C-alpha cells in the first residue's frame, strides 16, 4: 500500500458514495467529498493549497464551483 504523503492529486466531488467508488478505480488520486454543493468553501480547502486539486461538480453545478475555484 502506498503512503498518502506521496499522493499529490486530490479529486473533490459532492457525494461521499462517488468519492468511495472512484477511489476504487483511480487509486493514485485522493478522493474526498464535500457532502453538499454548498460545502466547497475556501476556508475548508485552505489545508489543501499545496496539492493539485481536481473538482468534479454534480450536474448543473459547474458554473458555481468554477467561480469558487477561481477565487
């Protein structure tokens, strides 16, 4: 098993089920969930600032999450 410290890409999605499922298929990425579309917040993401982050918003949330990502 590879230590977490060597992983540099974090994928963020809304659903916990999606994060768990995707972690089975894309193992070289850390998958985490926001728990709701409103939980993608700068202050909650601050500890991840030194990682490569990929966002996977739910359908219809691209514009909102893209705006937050640009902040």
